[in-house]
C-alpha cells in the first residue's frame, strides 16, 4: 500500500476538550479504485479535496454506500476498534443492493486499521470521545443514464468526536412519522445508503420544530408497525422481555443492535424480534408493562427514550429518566470499547502501533 504523509499536520489546532461530531477531520484518508473488475491502487494520502466532473453518475443517481465505526483509546493508551468485521459484512450487504462490487475483508481492514495506525494521535484520550471512521464507496463514472457504473472509488476518512448528543445520556423525545415514510420492504431500507438519510431530513426538521429529538418511523403501508428511529434501531423492555422489530427488509441492521441482543441473551434476558405496533406501545405504557425504551447505534451507543408522541397521544416512559437496563447496557458496551471491562466475546480489535 502506498503511503504519502502530510507535510503539515493540523493536530495542534484541535481542541480535544470541545469536540463536536463529524466536524473535524484527521490528517490522512484512504483511497482505492475499482476498474476492470478489481480493486486497485490502495493508498493513504493527506486529507484534502478530490476532483470530480459535474457528470459524476453518483451525484445524479445515488449509487453510493457508507459505514460508520469507531476507534477507542483505553487508559493505558491502547487503541482498538469495536466489531469491525460486522461493519465490513454490512458494507458488502449494502453494496450488493446497489450493484457496488464487494470489498474483501482484507482490504477493508487494511484501509481502516492502516488509517488509524497512521493517525493514531488523532484518537482522543478523553473518556467518552473516540475517533469516528467513515468508509464509503461511490460510483466514479461520468455519464447521465440510469445504469450501474463500471468504476468506483472506495475511501475512508476519520474524525475525532465527542458525545453524539450534547445533552449527554439523557432520554430523548420521539415523534412518530405521521404522513411520511422512510422505506418499504424490497426497497433500500436495509442498506446504508445516502438516500435513506435524505428521506428523513424533512420529517426530522419538522420534529425538531415541535421540540422532539428524532422521528420514530412507522411502516409505510399500514402506518402502525414500529420500524426504527432516524439514526438508530429501537428497542422496548416490556414485562422483562426485550422486544425489537425484526429485520424484514425495510430496517437497517445496526451493529449495536446485534451487540445489545447478544448481551441481553448472555445475561438471561428474554429477547424477542417481532412486529410491534405503536398502539401496543401506548397501551403497555398505560398499564405499566412498558418499562424502558431506547435506541441503539454506533454514534450514541444507547439513547434512552423518555417520551413518544403519536398523534394526540404523548406517553412518558420510566418517568422521563434512563432506566437501569439501558444504563447497564451503556456501561457494559462502553466499558468493553474502552478496555475498562472484560471482553469475553472478542469484540475489541487492537490497532497495533
């Protein structure tokens, strides 16, 4: 792999005590080209502009995918990734839906690990902060016409980040999707592609204007089955059982979602992946059976839900406070990520110096 080091690091200008999310980028980036049926020319180069033509097909037809994972620094200085192989697998699943050629596990890890190794000083030392890693692929042909491209560009960039929610691990307020739909079975809902996020922008803006944090998406057909939150999967603790919607083609399978389900089963908590309606959630909140609700995702890890509004109904969950199960999950997952707790599952992947 070719490596070109930057001549002028920007590291000294970063205030690591006041990091936002996805606003600052490290010194280097990874690139590889796909042409003639192969991924070629893997390289790490200084972070900077790339040149494209205005006829770049992915600008017009959206043939692009991305991933998001993190690197963590433990108290003793060791840097590790969290379940990178799961992200590589999902990356390829997304790519297959958009006719994007797959990446080998070796190339994906070479890119992610190599970039983290070179920019290891960009991995924050402050507990709660991390280095966010964004692999992405976009079609690189220049044409106007609806068909799959023949060339692609695979890139990885990184960004030191603080907490996703500035307010901390406080319960969020969700508003159901109303007239809007995010995805349908058979569509792009199960792929991590930009179009899914573009579809959420207007409903999310309207939710914010009404004082809510994110949208709780209901199914597009009957508008009653809960699917996911804007940037997270959603889970409910009902009568001691962990319930989450199944991955039936319209929901993105989150890596933190897998982690939570595995941890719950490991702890002996009953787990059920099943369809659940908003009416059931409202009813169980009314009779006391709904103990907790929370979102799961790489960015926020665990995001407790304190309030849900559906039409004229507004429910409060666990008195608007984080529940003990949500807190336990957050403590366990972040404890493993930062090397503070044992990792019996082998989820941490060390980045050697």
